């Protein structure tokens, strides 16, 4: 019998993930704070609960259950797990941890700070449950197609238990080590991505100034040592890669605001560990500026426009 899944957070990513799980035959009981997200999920075959805790309790009535959270940031995840007693003046909210059957497996797929994931791990284990971090990459397109790359941290037997579920929502699933390591991998990967997109964009703007055609630079670099995803898949100039966002006025794709968020997490991790991370910190600064303006809603490869703008004409 398939485990029942409580799915908390049915937004741009969680919505299609929950949909794919329901389509694969899982009983999925979902909850979100936004009524439209609930309606969409219901139409996609997800049972709707009246609260997160209710979704968890309903899933716990099956012989096996799993709780997935897919929320914006660390404070949302911690808040949903703990709940609140109303002393903050708002309506009390029952926490997910208290509603779960003993030893329930919790899997957080949100992209949160490494230090928040430590808090999630401590809270969850202190409540007598098990925990995995499984942040994803691949955007809403990957979420809809069920082809997300998943970076998983946790005990091997818990990862094995979640594997059939991971295989429905994802394609490349890597067990990165103990809990927290999934997020560590995600943060490191996106730091490479942010810094390499800036480097590729600067190279195209420099090439243009030096009289080099974009096509010529692409033909050389894509077959030489400058080769990377930012160049060959998400090329920031139109032409060489017809499917890249540069060909459609930088419609995302992977929005600048999300890149700025992920680099903010990289910055916290650089500062917490004290590594020499000047490239990562600079990428964070550049994307933070980009995301303040129109860049927030554009694909992150639109950074090339900011670089052009700030170059001497
Ligand atoms: P989103 O804002 O579309 O969805 C988050 C949902 O969580 C919202 O619908 C919100 O109402 C709901 N929510 C917030 N607090 C809640 C609570 N206490 N209980 C129930 N629901 C609650 O965000 P998203 O794009 O789906 O992203 C989710 C996570 O995945 C983020 O951490 C993001 O960084 C990460 N991520 C996003 C992408 C992407 O391309 N969108 C790609 C990779 C990773």
C-alpha cells in the first residue's frame, strides 16, 4: 500500500508536485493558506484539509504516511512545524509536529538557510519524528514534468523510504549525506550558477566591445574550457541557444528574485563558515541589485542587461 502524503504548501512548485503524486496513485492531502492554490490542487486530485495539522492527521490514519513541506522560506517551515499558541495576537495555529503520529517521516523540499534547516532538524527529532531535507532544482517546468533534480539529506533508511515518492516528483536524485546536506548541495550549486552566469554575461559584453560576434564567441567557448550551463543552456544572448530566455525578452525561467534569494543563503553560509568566498559574495551583491528592479521578475540571465547598462558606452 502506498503511503498517504500530507502536502503543505501548494504554490508554484508544491502545486504541480502534489498533482503528480496524486496522478501516480498516492492519496495526497494538501493544505495552503491561499484559497486559489487549494482550488487548483483540488481540481488536480488532491484532497483538501482545513489546516496543515488536519492534513497531517488525515494522512496519519493510513498505515504509512509522509509529510512534505514546500514553503517560501525557513521561517514559514519552522512556523508551520511548531504552530503558535496565539500569544502573538493572531489566531492560534496547531503545529504539524504535534499532529503527526510518532516517528513520522517529514520531508522539507523548500529552499531554506542552512541554519534554519538545523532548527527544522532539531525541532522534528525532538518531537520524536524523522526528517529529510530535499530541496529541488528545475523550476516550475521541472515541477510540472516531474523531472526535478533533488538533493537529499538524511539517514539512508529514511531516504530509501522516501525514494518512490522522490522518483515521482524528480529525476536526478542524489543522496548528499546526513540531514542538512541536501540544502548545502543546493546552496553550493546555485552559487556556481550565479557566479558563472555573471562571468558568461561579462564575457559576451566584452566580446561585443572587442568586435567579436556573439555567435563566434559561443562557438568557441561552448566547445572549449569556458563551457558551462549558463552558456550552453541558458545563454544570455539571443541566437546561439534558441530555447534560452534571452530569445523571449528574459521571460523566466529562473527568476532573478529567486537567484538573489539563493545567493543570500550562500552568503549566510559563507559568513557562518568563514570560507574565502569573494566570488559568491560579489554574485550575491550583483543579483541583489538586479532583483531590486525589473530583474526580480525576469530570468536571471537578464543580468547581462545590467552589465551592458553599467558599462561605459
Ligand atoms: P510559492 O510562493 O509559489 O508557494 C509557497 C506556498 O506556500 C504559497 O502558496 C503559500 O501560500 C504557502 N504557505 C506559506 N505558509 C504556509 C503555511 N504556514 N501553511 C500552508 N501553506 C503556506 O513558492 P514556490 O515557487 O512554490 O517555492 C517554494 C520553495 O521552493 C521556495 O523555498 C523556493 O525557493 C523553492 N524553489 C522554487 C523554484 C521555482 O522556480 N519557483 C525552484 C526551486 C526551488
